[in-house]
């Protein structure tokens, strides 16, 4: 399959199906975003606004990544069963403790 055939197939599969309409949530998000950009253009020029948007995006991704790591660690700690006192006593050795060597 050539590159042009693959691109045509890819474009065909991504096209909107007939009778498929946008949800109100998508429409509201689009208009809300457009309004926010137009409103912010009153205070910033387009290049400053673009730089601010890129910076905010990177900060957002960093916070999202850190939060997912924190939640993964938290869920991993909670999934481990607690060790009971009776089972921990049976695993201890009854021999004398070896003296610590310092070199």
C-alpha cells in the first residue's frame, strides 16, 4: 500500500459520519475557549498570549504527572496487606544479635 493510499484511507476514516452531531458540551467548550482568547487579547498581544498558553500547558502537564505518581504510590501502599504482630514474631530469629562493625 503506497503512502498516498494510506493517507486517503486515514482521511476517510477520520471524516465525520453523516448524522453525527456535536454534543452541547463540545460546542460550549469551543465557544467558551474562543471567548476567553478574544477577551485575553484585550490585555496581551498574540505572541505573549501564545507564550503564556504554552507555559501554562507545561505547568499543567507537570502537575498532572506528579499527581498521578502520588496517587499510584498511595494506592500501592494501601493495597499491601498489613503485617500482623503474631506473624512478625514468628519470623524473628532467636539468636544473639551480631555486634556492629565499624571500619
